[in-house]
């Protein structure tokens, strides 16, 4: 299992365990991470699973696809380090990764 730490907009911290090969979104939903709406269930059509990934993790997870980049542009609070958690597949090298959840998804 890989330990991922989610930080909410108000500073609340929740550490979860995610199986390698699973998406950040599915791990967050299974653990009840507040703020990860994921209305489309990971189909990359709603962008309500946006997260912020700080360095050095952002560089480690690989580049977003053109479609993901376009979806992020339509979120309420996009940042240069925004990603859709449904598109980030967890690997063992992500153990200890810290993720920030935006203040709102809709």
C-alpha cells in the first residue's frame, strides 16, 4: 500500500492507503476524502476530482494529457500544478505524497 496525504482547503489532513495501480481519485473516494466529488466516476468529463500536486511529486507523476489539461482549464480554481486525480495512477514511488484539495469543485 502507498500512503497519500490529502490536505483540505481549511487545513484538515487525512492520510490514506492506496493500492499501486489505483487512481488517486478512487483511493480518495474509497477513503471518504472531503472535497473529491468525482461526479463522473473517473471518466474525465466533470473535473470535480481536481487536486493540486506540489513538487517534487508533480514532476514524478508525468505530464497530463491534452484532454486533461483542457478539462482543468474549466475548473473553478485551476493552478499550474492542478491535476485530475482520476488520471493519476498511484505507484510505489508516490509513498508519502502530499495532495492539496481545492476550496470547491463546482
